[in-house]
């Protein structure tokens, strides 16, 4: 990224796949490079896994009513992230995903809680 200076980079990033936050996201932020995130639900596996469990009560603190919204807000809250591609063709899922763009985003402490909740 330092040598090529692209306009944007596209990376996988999710509550259960945070490798990009170690080097790529900070470097992109330092260089002013936009970050496009794909696979915010871990390719669907993360959402399938956590979606069987009740949404934590504390998710309401940031206006989340679904796991998809909570997981998207986790990604959107990272300061280096420019946009997220959730990747669905179902209108009902699209509507739910759009709702993640409303209201407050999680702070660092709440982002850690999301990681912990998604990892169980």
C-alpha cells in the first residue's frame, strides 16, 4: 500500500476474523486509503452460528435488534472502514442490514463484548 498508494483496499473483516485490524486497517488509515470490507458475517458462517442464540440484551444500547445489525455495527465502527459489503440477495436481509447504519456505533469496550459474544 505504501508503494502503490491505491484508492482503496478490500479485505475480509468480521468479529471472528480480525487479522486485518493488526496491520492493514491502521496502515490504510495512516495513508488515507479507503477500506472496503467484505465478509462481515464471516462468509455467512458467523451469522449462522450466532443467529441461533438470543441477541444479548446490551445490543439494544446501540439500537440493534438482530445479530446481523450487531455484527455490521462492529465492522462499521472501526475508524478505518469506509464501507461494508454484506452480500445478500434477499430483500428482508437487505432491510435488516440497512438498519445497522442507524443510531450509535459501539465504542471499544462494546466492540470487545461483540467479539466475545460472537466467539462463544
